[in-house]
């Protein structure tokens, strides 16, 4: 191998080579990959072997390999526990709300921005709409807290104007799918609409000219040209988002709910990701590493199947789109 | 028809002005609450317009600013380090992947891609990082975790692919090594995409709070966002004690205003700085095509 490295680079037409032999330049390229590949191996691949924990009863003193095998009992425990349906339902239903209303909101914003003639105005508005994207979930949780705080919050003050008594939002689980959906849209609508807006900028303007000649008004133009042009993109993005429906945004569900307001909100806000974290942190139960690994593995596998399936689906819709 | 258009434009501008006010409003609420008087808050709640205007919350925070300054410094240091390292390392792997004729390229592609599909999950990663590598409670955990993001690698690769092959070819004929080509030509030519990715990485690290949540127990190693998160939690705990015991007094800490002031101190600089780089973020999204 070392001898190949000594082959002079000058004698090669590196770009158009068809030879099987590896050239110096090949080795140089491989060597560039080395550190990144190694890092990925350490931080991504080694933990993958750790999923055997899901089939073990982890004991600190025995380590991963030494701990006894317990078969599928961790999974069994999870399936039989009463949180199972709660987690699956909460994760999927909340994500479903985010996807549907998120897409509607960002589509409306993009289409209306597109109708706006002044470039300066468009830019200013876009900047403001994107601002929440730069904030961490912790800061967002402070804002939500300022609004929803039962004693001092802005929302209860507003409700008081209408004679409605103080509501302790952090102990009302059924309000939270709505609160979280609004929060999620608030944070993401600016960035999400950018993609649609960019796609609208690519519409062939002759279509609009033709529509104008035919006497179409703005509304007809939107219905017949603008919306149809967005259909493939919306389809793809929706499909891809459905691929991730088993993964919850941990920051949103953990900080914004104030850690599920210490249990009061679990009914609607406990999702797979927060459950894994809480069970992991609350390690007093002893067996929790095996259990959390099992839940994590389940999420990972189902997530992977979903991504592959939805990606195949998106390729059927449009060959050029799709994740891979 | 023309007048109708004008009216439409005005309506649109009004609509977006209102929408943007709505989007910005929560920031204003935080700001206003932070400049309010604690006593007024406890009787009347947070105010939309601080009356009287009171900076005692900020005085309280800055009377002992060490903790927040340390968190700022630490977060800045690890965000910058991670940004530089991450962009460099991701370019190093993206460049070979952008070369159409490299053998085994698809293997490396899949090797990266698979990490997007499947991961070991929280516990195995935690055991590796803190029990095997002992990175917990060190600054390295902030820097080393997530250095290579496949998504960004593919974005960089897509950009590299757009660089004309003749440039590389002519340099090779001149006897330049791949290293020279990479450092002297590819990287300088790719400034737009590298800047975009660098900002993405920086933003992600700057806003990182859950790494500390899992791996950091030493208060002096709290990242900025995690410190903020802790303050929210700790004041919650104080309140619970007060309700349970009825004895503990928290009145000497202007808890509500201090909390809001902390949020402003943490969010403020980012709020001022990041919008200036907005075009890069937008570009990063619309560069779009990640496939290859």
C-alpha cells in the first residue's frame, strides 16, 4: 500500500482516470476523510452497539457487556405500562397538529408575501418573521411563561377584562396541544415560509401575463397558478415531516411546558423523547437504562422505517425530490 | 384596476405589519416585564408598559455578574471552537465525496447517511460519553458532540460539486496535491456555503441547553441557555417551598423581574446580532438540493 502512495502525481491525469489502481490523489482524498470518519464512528456508531442494552438488565458494576440478558422483557414492560398509548398518541397527535397548521400558516404567509410588490417591505417582514427562529427553546419558555403565568401572566389579565377568572394554565393539560401548536408555528413559520416563497419566485412569469390577458383576477391567479405550482413541494415536505412524526421536539415539550409542569401536563404533553429523558434522569428505579434504551430503540427503528417508506413515497410523487 | 391593486397592497402591508407585531410582541412582553417593579407585578401582574420604570432587576443581576459573564464566555468559546472545527472537518469529508471518480465514495456516503436514519439513543450515547470517554463535566462535551452533521456535509458537498472541474484539473496538472487544492482553491471558492453552515453550527451551539442538561453538573460549566433554564427551575423550587412551608421568604429576591431580566440578557445580544446574518440562513434553506 505504501508503495502506491509514492506514485508521482504528475504522471496521472487524475480527473479522467478509468484505472482500477488507487492513485496518490486518491490516498490524499481518503486521508482527508479519516478524522471525520473516525469521529462519526466514535460518536455515532459505537453507541449503536449500545442498543443491546435494550435487551439487558443494566447494572452499573457489570457494565454493558456484563449485565444479564433479559430478552424482550424491557419492551414487554413498556408495552404493558399505561404510558405506552399516552406517549404514542401524544407524540403523533401533537406532531400532526404542528404539521397541518404549520403548513397552512407558512403557505398563507408565503403566498401573501409573494403578492407584496415592494421588495423592501417583503424583506423587512421576512426578517421579523424569522426572528423567533434564532431564539432557544429556553427563551421561548420564558415568553410563554410571561404570557401564561397564572398569577401575573398577560393572558389572564386579558381574560380578566372580560370578567373571566384566573386560569392556572400549567395545570390544564387540554389547553396544551393548542398552546404548543401556536408556539411551534410562531417559532417556525418564518423559516418554513421561506422555502415556499423561494419556490414561488421560480414560477414562470409568462403564466401570470397570460392569466392577465385572459382577465383573471388576483384570486383566480392564486387558485389556478400559484397554489398548483406549490403542490409538489407541499406534498414532499409533508411526506418528509410525516417521516419524522415519531420524533418530538424535546425542547418544546420539555422547557415550554416547564417540564410538563412537574407532571400536571403529562396527559397531553408527555412524548417519547421527554419520557426517555425523564426515565433516564430518574434512575432510582434501577432498571431504567434497559427500559429507556428499549424505548429509544423502538423509536429509532419505527422512525427509520417511516423515513424510508415516506421517502420512497415522495420519490413516486416527484423523482427529483425526496431526501435521498 | 390600478386603484384596486393599490388598495390590495395597502391591505397586505397592514396585514403583515399586524402579523409581525404579533410575532415580535412576546419579546416586548419580556422586555417590559423585566423593567417593571416587582411590587407592582405581585399586585397587578406583568405590565405591557412598565410603570414605574424600574431597573432594580438588572441591578440585582449585575451586582454579582460573575456567573452570567462566565456562562457568556464559556458559551462563546465553545460555540466558536465547535463552529471552526465542525466546518473544517465537514469540508474535509465533503470534498472527497464531491469528486465524481473516487472509489468507495458511495460507501462513505451511506456511512454518513445511515447516522441520519438510526442512532443509538440517549443511554448508550450517555454511557459512552461520560463513562468511557469521561467527557462529562468538561467543555469538550459541548465541542465534540455533533461535530459532523451529515445534513450539512451533503449541503457542502453539493456546493463543491458546482465548482468547475477544470479548476481542479489544471491545478493537478501543475502538480498540486489534493491538500493544496482543497486548502488553496476549494475552501476559498466555497466561502458562501461555508459561512452559511458556520452560522448554522454557531446558532445551534449558542442555543444549546440540553447538552448541559445531560452531561454537566458543575455550575461553572453551565452553558448560557442552561443557566437560564436552571434559573427558571430554581425559582420554581423556591416558590414550592414557600407554598409548602409558608415560612421561607423570597421577597428579598425580585424573583419575577429578575427572571425576565435574565431572559433579556441572554436573548438580547443574539436578537441584535443574528438578524444581520439572516440572508445566510435563508440561503442555507434555499440552496436546497441536498441530494447527490
